[in-house]
């Protein structure tokens, strides 16, 4: 991040979030991450007018380093599973993910992921994950759920900000 502009600030925030994910998941063997990662892993995950750019992807590096699983790709190796479309419907991408540790995958049963149908006026499709968690009675909970806030959107003007708040 050499430039110091709005995009660079957002990129710095994203890298800080990714570093936090690495830190947290390295301390806990069983983890699940879900949400909009705002990047595609491979060309299959994108259908757009412009050419797909092959660049290093956080998700791929994270999955390799953490030995994690991309749940959708695990169950659907040949289905793009688009979760985002632009407002013109001319571009589709898989930006939303459930990532799971290998050890959590080994203890969960009935693991399923679903991508919902497109809702009117929505650019992202809803994703859901279901699984059966084994009952544990002899162990105290040694971790707490955590969440990371979404980055601030610096590129919104005041009228767009107002529309977002009202929506």
C-alpha cells in the first residue's frame, strides 16, 4: 500500500482485519468464518464483462496457511455459486463465503451450505450454513464468539450515506 488515498485506507483496514483473522484462528482449532470477503478465489467464481485478474487472494492464502476449507467449493467443485451481482445484472461473482477449520469439519455432521435465490433490489444473495454440533458435557467453553465490524466506506457521499442509513 504505497498510495495514500481513500482506496489505500480501505485496503489497510482490510489487511488489518485479515491479520486479526489469522491471529484468532491460529489460537483456536475449531473456527468458522462467514461473510462478504469481497474477492473471488478463481476465474470460475466470476462472470463479468472485463477480464478476470489473476492476483494473490487473501482467501486462498488464508485457507492454505490455516488448512481451512471453503465450504461451498468443497461441496460444489464445479458450480460457481454466485452470491453477488452488479445493479445491471451483467456481472456475477462469488464474494460471500463460509470458511471452516479442518478440525471443525471433522467434528461437525450434516454440514450443508445453501445460497438463496436473489431478492429484489439486493446485490448479494443470502448464504446459510447448517450442521450438527456434537454435545459436550465434560468440557468448559474455552472460546467466545467474535465478530469484526465492516470497514468504513469512505467513497460514499453524504446523500448516499443518508440513503444507506435509512435502508
